[in-house]
C-alpha cells in the first residue's frame, strides 16, 4: 500500500528533510488559482443534451458528429466524457501510483456527483485501475447504464 507521503515526494523534502504533512505541504506549495481550477475537475458540472449526460464544455456539434458515425448512446457518452488522468497536468511527470490514486479519487467523486445531480438516472463510472499501463492510458469515463437513448 502506498503511504500518503509516497504520493508527494516533494513533501518529504521540506523541514530540512524531515518532511511535512500533506495539509502543510498544500498550504506552502499550492495556490488559490490551482485550488479553484481543480474544483472544475474534482466537482464537475454536467449538461444534458437530448438524453445524453455530458461533462460541461461538451458541444452539441461534437455529439452530433459521434451520432453520425453510428455509435450507440453509451459509447458516445463514454468517449465524450472520458478524461486521461495524465492530461490533468499536460503530461507532466507523474508516477503510476499518483495517476492511479487520482483516478480512484475522481471515480468516487464522479459517482457521488452524478448521483446527487441525477438521482433518477443510473451511471457507470469507470476507471481502468490496472498495474503497468502507459501513463496516458489511465482514463476515467462515465455513461448512463439505462437511458431512453440506450
């Protein structure tokens, strides 16, 4: 099992090498710009276009392109809603442990947020939490399990 400080090696370097707890590290290293920016990833807004539930910022034009290609409802939601965990910081160096930790946390958050925003709908929130993947292959997505369009 990964220890919290193993996920943030920089936190171990503070305090003349004795390290600091993660809350102190965030306090000393973070910024309000980043904190606010993360809210859009960690507590996302969703839009409904027809019967599709999509991450905010998705466009009807993109949706219609996927429909023209003959994909089914679930596949369209899954591809439009997917996030590469490594893209959160534009392919910055991240360990597998960091990517998997973020993916698991985001999976939990998205399950809760979708259930809160759409209590009358059921969703699958999928994160491929596997050992040894290429960093770009750690993805999170969601789609409706049952919908009128499925």
